[in-house]
C-alpha cells in the first residue's frame, strides 16, 4: 500500500532572505478593477497577491532586459 504524502510540508524550502517585509499598495479605478477581476475569474486565479506580484516583477524584468546598456549605443 502506498504511503500518503505529508501535505503539511512546504513545497519549497524556507529562505529567510526571501521573506517579504515591505508592503506596497496601489489604487485602481473602476474600469481597471473590473478588468483585473474579469481576468482573475476567467483564468481561475486563486492567489491574487501572487498574481499581482508576479505581473509587476515580470514587467520590471522585461523592461530591464530590453533597456540594458549595449556597447555601441
């Protein structure tokens, strides 16, 4: 008989340096809020904070990658 996995163990190891200690808040207008909620409902996103955080970081990293200094600029 197969053993059950212990679901209480985290999937990723805990890294104290990765602990989130800085809060960031921003406001949305009604149309932006509706668009975000529509997207979250459509794609069944269960963790809105994670989704927002990843979207912001993805945008930042993409812009930094595009704007990196080149030798001949």
